[in-house]
């Protein structure tokens, strides 16, 4: 999940609640393609809520600053 967040959260910055829901569905679809079950993902969040984890990652994401 951490790798997925690193790869996908920058594209979600500024997303609304519906977009976070779509991102959650995308995470599960991407995981399924790799043979990873949803239960494994939920366990990895620590909270059991994949949606809340993605939403928190989007809200707290800070874009890297560009060099001057």
C-alpha cells in the first residue's frame, strides 16, 4: 500500500471525497491484478480503513519543492 500511495497520491492532491473513493477502488483493482487480497491491504493500513488512509495521505501530502 505504501508504494501505491507514493505512486498515486501526487495525482490526487486537491481531490474531493468522490475522487478519494475512486482512488480506493483503483487501489483494490491494482492489488487484485497483483494477486493481493483486500483483506491484506486493510490490515496494512493500521486502521482497517483503506479509504481513510488514502484520504489522510491526500490531505497531508506535501509536494517536493523545486530547486530555485
